[in-house]
C-alpha cells in the first residue's frame, strides 16, 4: 500500500467535519469552498451526499439559506465579510460567496475608487486609478444598488468641495475661513492642483444629471458665499459620517478630464 493510499484511508467524514462543512456552507453557499475548508474535495462531498440522503438534505438547506441571505444584499461584499470574498451568482441562479479572482475588485478596491472619486469628481479617472475600465464601473453601478447609492453620496460631497474651492479662488472666503479651522483647512487644500474650469464642468454635469437633462447649456456661475457656507457645513457632517463608517480619508490632488 502506497503512502498516498494510506493517507486517503486515514481521512474520515467525522461528525465534527460534517458540522463544520454545514456551517461553512450556510455562511457561503459555496460547496467547493466548504469541501476544501474541511480538507476534502467537491467530488468527495458529492459522493457522500449520494450515499446519505439525510445529509444531502441538510446540505441543500444550508446552501439555500446562504442564497436567500446573499440575494438580499445591495452590495457586492458582505458588510462583515472577508476582504477577499465577493457575492457571485452561479450558473444555477444561486448566490454564493467566492474568493475574488486576481485582478477583480475587492472591498479595498471599492474604498480606493470612492476616495479618488470624492477628490476629483472624475469617474473615468477614478476607475483607471484602481486599474479598472470605466465601462465596468458603470456596470457595477447598475448592478449593485448599494454601490450606486454610495456613488451618488460621494459625488454630492464632491460638489460641495468644488464649490467651496471655486469660492476660495478670488479670496471671497479668506476672512471667514480663518474663523473656522475646518473651513480654513479645506481652503488651503483646495489651492493645490485645482482647475476651476474642470470644476465648473463637473458642477454643470452634476446639476444637469440631477435635473435629468443633457450636456447643453452654459456652465453654472460660481456659488455665492452664503451657498458655500451652508454647503460646507453639510460637507463637514458628511465627512464625519463617512469616517464613522470606517471610510478611507480623501486622497489629495486635482481632477482631470470629463467627469462623465
């Protein structure tokens, strides 16, 4: 008897291994990953299920439970899940957690994308910054409601930031900025790498997007100091909320290109 044969004979479907597999299966819905988690293969699990109808029914119930939970998710990643696991729909229509293939988005990739987007308002540049194609980012926007909602929140934050930077250009808020440390810091950061023309183009695009119109028309005029003051307060609150959710701090630098 060879060493490999002895190794195979030593492995057994113990009660503890079965329970671990069922627990992992209920968490992920992934039969292959559940098999590997207990040290065996999908084929070995398939043979066991064929031999033991009761265990087969328990596996089916666990996989169905995972599917029902994951199918209700609005995001590609579970809130408290592994950094490198993502929700996928299999060929049989069921949802499961799978390891993220190399080169595809992880939770960290998503955070980095939104950090770039918040700073620049440039969707295409933010996509390229994380090594992705802009078309795949828009597909993600259409597929995952949670991603789309965060996208819109970030662009709203960017609108406030760019409006404030425009107001800072002619020194209109120089006196008031010194009275508020958060505003003063934002004004200083806004002077580096900032392109007023691109900012106006972004604000025009965002304004038309919200109104459901196309790209035609004149660019909007810079906001008044009263509008800026009101919006910067909202921005500070938004940043605090984002940090409380564990988000990454914004990256520095200005935007480039068409925001759309």
